[in-house]
């Protein structure tokens, strides 16, 4: 892996990981997202069979079986998207990597917290307080990724759409059960 910073005003810093480092980084991104997914699923399982079924839900609530496959695909896209950008910036400030990965990390943290708040604490209101800034950070993440890697930015679009939908669902559940 090399990092070159040229003194010329017309050039920008270059981050070039070798093939082995790229493979290791991809595995690390996938493992990170798998851990977040597993912890979220574990917390969700504490309430999904007893508390969640007792809630009034809007007509647009998807069937329970849909959540697992959708989140599996989304977490894979989040991991690969982050990896693609990391391959171009690393986590380095001169390449812009530090800024984009602060936002990337923050949205992953809020993503994880949502399960603890909505299902763990059994609080649709607390879930709503978390999911709104989560959606804002996902959109910010897309905007930050776009100039670095358009494909990586587009890979986060399903995540933004799903969390946007989840925001409406969370809000409706809170409203119907207040």
C-alpha cells in the first residue's frame, strides 16, 4: 500500500493499496456489516415475537419475512460501497477518506442504535428520534461518496430508500400506538 502526496498544486494525494490489502479490506467491511446485522437481529428478536405483534401497524407494513432478505442485501451493499471508496481514499485526511468515513461510521452506529431503541427499549418514539438523523446521514454519505466513486454512491441508494420507507413506517407505528 502506498500513499503519495505530491507537492505540485495540480495533483492530489494518491492512495494505492495492493491487491492483498484490498481483499483484506473487503473482508473487514463485510465482517463489520455482518456484525452490525447480527447484533441488530439479536436485539430485534427480543421483541419481534411478543411486543411487536401487539402494535397497531399501518396498511403498508411489509410481511415480517421480508426484513431479513432486504437487510442482508442492504448490508452487503453498504460494505461493498464503503470498500470501493476506501480503495480510493483509505481513511486518510489528505485523500478525503477521513471525512467520508466519519459519516459512514456514524450512519452505521445510528443504524445499530435503532434496533436497540425501537425493539430493545420497545419505543417507537425513541426509534423515530434515531431514524431521522440516520436517514440524513445516509443521504450525506451518498453525496460524499458520489465524487469519489459514483457506483459506490448508487449502491447506497437502496439503503436510503429502505430507511426512508422505514422512517414512514416507524412514524406511523408511533402515531398509531401513542
